[in-house]
């Protein structure tokens, strides 16, 4: 607990020095500190104590203010587009946890599916049933996002629950292929699409145009 307190104090002091070295005019700089919430109290046992100490130290630091990303956007708007880079969060400082030699087939299929979805989104204007196409594209995008979940390959590479993870991944890819085939001229009954939407119902307002 004492170490978590010291770490929080060092974290704030280090970032104050960083902010002091930056020049800015119209909008203040923001430091983004994302944490994997499922690690708190799981692998990182003192994580909740660290966050508690961090917030208390920030509260006592007048020139730094903790905000959510949504609050920052509401106050200052968007500075411009950015393209996320591959992070080095993973073990050994790169994506080794996800790059197990046996995982090659996964990325081939995911990249092919992503390319197919982009082609379908770009060709949507040529589809006769625009509303129906939008529903199918939205559901296909959900299936692809679920297949892209990094947890599947993370656990498959470690052998922990790998059969379950591979089954989930293949199921999502199969659903994507079924929906993509329907968009390319196949057929689907209303009750089939409704069943898929009930099984995979994340991101209800998902816009397929993000995938073009």
C-alpha cells in the first residue's frame, strides 16, 4: 500500500514535469492514461489503491485536472484526426502474446473479412433494398468486431480455454460470412436476422460507414 502511494506521487510529479516542457496556446494538453479495468484486483492487486492515491494527489495539484475523454471533447472539441498506432502494452514490449505461430490463420481470415466488409459498405449504393442492406451491414460489422476481439487469440496462444475461444472466433467469422453472402445476393429470412441481432447486440447505433 505504501508503494502504491509512492508510485502515485511519482506518477503525478513526472507528468507535471512533462506538461511543463510543452508549449500550448488555444487548448491545454491532455495526457491519456488508459487502464485495463479487468486487471484491477486480479493481476494488479494494488491497482485500486494506486488509482485512489492518484486521484487524491491530482485533487491537490492545482495545475492538473483529471477528466474523462468525453469531458475534454465537450470543453475543447476535436483537434483533428489521429490514427492509433500499435501499442507496446503486451508482454515483452510488443504483440508477442498475440503473435503465436499457430495464430497465423486467424489474422489472414480477419484481414480478408475486413476487406470484404469495406467493399460491401462502398458498394451499398448499388443495392436495391437500402434499409435492408444497412441492417445486414450493421450486423456483419458486429460479427467482425466480435471476431477481432484480442481475447480470443490471447488465450488461444496461451492454451487457456483455447477450445472455447477458437469456437467463439470461428462462430463469429461464420456469421460474418453468412451475412456477407446474403449481401452479395443470397437470402436470409427476417427471423434469421432477428435471431442474429438478439445474439450479438452490441453497439446498437453502429454506423457501417466507419468500415469503408
